[in-house]
């Protein structure tokens, strides 16, 4: 139950009695009035707790029903519906008022801060940001990114970032260019939006442009600079560019986010595989295992590791991870975690195909639900999904028409994303590609 509802109920009881309850004498008068009007008994100490004269506890439903009946409602549920309806109207009126403002003042910030524990807080913030973007109020938008406003649980942080990046996807090139110039210097924007929704589908579009501009404003030894270098190099790898740059593991700091650490190890595996440097490749892997064995967030640490190992066809290492950390790998932290879980299921399917366990491979593959893919990873993971589907179809002796249909969808996504690494040859020859060996 939202504590605000109890607070409002206290206010409404005092409105009904006609005075503020400030001492025990006044509370006794309220106690008598409630019992006289409702014809129901209510403990005096219960009222003392409810109004803060004793240490508070959560009131039971009978107490709430009686108090609601005193102010004219059938029960607490009826009161709640009316209160929530009115409160919701007030909240969105305040939100719209901020959206129409030419500046953000201290009262606005304090009100938003007071809303942080409400279930739809991230929607209010997203609505305000969207309005400022549509109206091109970039100076107000920069004001809005205040540390007191941007405090979210992880799941809601992801939802907020997703909402804003979906908006960016819809804008024309001129508008997105202007926005990138105006708000990329804002560190709170970068850390609350760009870092949370990694839009793989648009590495070669608006998201990549944001990253290039954002990098100019990051301190060289920060987690930000490392994040931008990794994203830009990942894009070079996936786009089949030859200008991959080394990203030293020594740049990792103990307090860096666990996913960023995993991404850094994953990129190094890709980089040294491209360099045909087996010795460094194995060194990176062994250092990763040391970190993995110390971690209590194995699923987050391996989010980028699995796609990297699959891309270079190192199924020996993916098999090792699945055999030794299966339960931890399939633990979903939030609504966006299904993509990483699906990647593990796809990897398992590859293992089974290679072992000629086709029936088991199909059962595992059929467990994957494309509708659950996170929007940021959907096209990227879909490419792996279609590679798996293609080779499973071959193993099941599907006809040429079915294979051609899968290939067409695969090519369409590869062209749309600009990920030239995913060529037709890569699709058709995938299970015969050798890694460093």
C-alpha cells in the first residue's frame, strides 16, 4: 500500500472532524466521533498509532474500513479508488505543467523527487523528456537532467532509456543531429540514457552518432570513455571494418559496472582472434575465468561473452561455461534479460547440432520466444537466431524454399543494421568456420 494513501486518509479524517489533531484530548474526541458515527469499535491505541502518537505499524483492513466509513465511504477500497483517481489526475496535471514550462525551477525538482516511489515515475520522466525534445527545448532539457530526479530501480532505468531511444529512432536526420550536439555534453543524459539502452540495431545510425559525440566529453580514464571505445570498436567488428583498435584490460577499475567488464573481455577475445594471436587470446580467456570465479553476477558478466565466442566459433569455451555455470547463466535480472537467456539457448542448440542430436536441438530451439527479445538487442540476437534456424533446418532436411526464406530474412537484417560481418557466406558456412586453430 502506498503510504501517501494513509497520509491522505489522516487529512480527510481531520477535515471531517473540523480541526487538526494535535494532542490526546483532540484524539479522544475523534475516537468517540468515529465509534458514534460508524457504530463500530476501534481501539484508542490503534488511533494513536495511526496518527503518530505511538510508533506506527501498518493498520489492518478492519481499521481502514472503519476510518473510511467515518468520512463517508463504504469501505477502504471505495475510498482508495476515489483518492487514487483524484491523485492520478493531480499528478499528471503537474507533469503537464512542467512539460509546458520554459525553465525548471526548484519546486518542480522537489515535486518530481517526491514522486520517485510511485509505480509510474519513469513514465512521468519519459513524458517530460519527450515533450522537451518534440518542442526542441534543449536548454530546459539540459536543466531537467538533475541528480535528484534521476534515481531509479534498474528495471525502470532500462524502461526510461528504452522509451527515449525509441523516440530518437523516429526523428529525422536533421533533428537528431541537432539533439546530439545540444545534449551529448550533458553527463547525466549520457549515463542515464546512452549507457542503459545500447541500441545495436542503430550502431550505424543515430546511436553510433551519439556515441562518437559523447566520447568527446568523457574523461580519458573514466568508465564512460571505456564504454564508448568498446561500442565503437564493436561496431567496427560487426560492420567488418579492418580498423579495430586494442582496448587494454588495465583500463578496468574495480567499481566499473559488471556488464562493462564483461564487454571489455568479450571485445578482447574478438580482437585477438582477428589478430590471429592465440597466446593473447588464451591469456584473456584465463583472466576472464579468474574474474568469473570471483563474481556473484555471472549472468551479467557473460552477456557479451556468449555472442563473442559464437561469432568466432569457439564452442569449446561456450560449452565450458554452460556445463559449469548453467543455473547462474539463466538467472534473469530484469525484463531485458531474456535476450541473454535466448543467446545461451541458441548456443546450446549449436552444440546439439554439432553433436548430431537434432531432436534435442529442435526442442531447445523451440523454447526461444522472439517476442520477448529486448528492443535494444532484437535485431542483433535475431541474426544469431536465424543462423541457428538455418543450420537446424539443414539438419532436419528442410527444402530449399525454406532455407531461402531464412536467408532472405537474415540478409534483410544484416543490410538494415550495416553489420557486414553477417554475410551470406557467414550464414551458410557458419558451423564449418574455424577459430584461431
